[in-house]
């Protein structure tokens, strides 16, 4: 009788031990899976947080850029005395230059401001903008200085604003084929341009002459100073 009881108890204990072992194994697996899950959630949280910060930064930059552009265009409107319709056209022109040139829309708006300060009307500024940006890009110059040089040349030789692109081509050809910079040509023509034009000389002739002098006189751009 006692022997049977001991066998039965031993069998029950054996089953219990096996059950406990299996439970411990399952608990270990669960703990491992849970830890991996929490790590994944933590990583995902970091990714989501990082993406949120990047998105917020991008939106902030976009808002600032838009505000800068609108502010500059308001300045253009005030300087040029443009009507509402003209300001709308100027705005579209600046945006188009931002899409099709190496300059941003805001930089294009700044160029329009410089042209307006030089006395250009809204329509003249729109006609001259593309050529002005091409000149600045070719000479790797500040837009303000480029606008000053370009407007002086147009006025000195009586060239229409719509032909600013032609002026850009002439100036670029002159300084890329000689020992002078766009600034040198601009400074020289600022002084001799009006008299040369009155004497019947063209921009092409004077630009070529300035370039030729530059090969033999390194200070040609400062001669008139």
C-alpha cells in the first residue's frame, strides 16, 4: 500500500516538474520576445520623432522662404510703383526665373528690386530680368553690382531693356576672352560709354576694345577712376 502511494506521488511530482520546466521555458521565450518588441518600439519611436523634427524643420524653412519672397516682392511693388496687375506679373516672372535659372525666386525678386531702384518700370524690369541673371551668373557677381553695371550700359548706349540678354552675351564674350572681369568692363564703360555712344561707337566695339586693352594693361578697369 505504501509502495503504491510512493509510486503515485513520484509520478505526480515528475509530471509537476515537467510542467514547471515547460512554463519556465515559455516564460523565457515571452520575456525575450517582449524585450525585442520594446526595443523595436523604441527604435520606431526614435525614427518617427526624427522624421517629425525633420518635417517641422523643412516646413519652417519653407515658410521663411515664402515670407522672404513675399517681403521682397512687396518691396519691388513699392519701388517700381507697379499696379496690382503688374505686381502679379512681376511675381510670376520671379517665380519662373526661380524654376529655370540657378537663382532662387527670392534672389530673382531681389534683382527686380535693384532694377526698380535703377529707374526701370515694371515692364522694363520683367524684360531685363533674364539677361541680368545671366550676366550675374556668367560673371559670378553680386546681383546688386550686376544690376548697376547693366543698367548703366543700357542707358549709356540707349539699349532697350528687352535687349538685356544681348548685353549679357556681349559682356560675357568680352571678359571670358580677355584679361578683364565684368567689374573692369563695367567700370570702364561707366565713364567712357556715354561719350563713345555719342561718337557712334557700339557696345560691341567698346567691350572688345576694353578686352583688348586688358591684355596689355592689367589696370584697364581702373583707368578712369
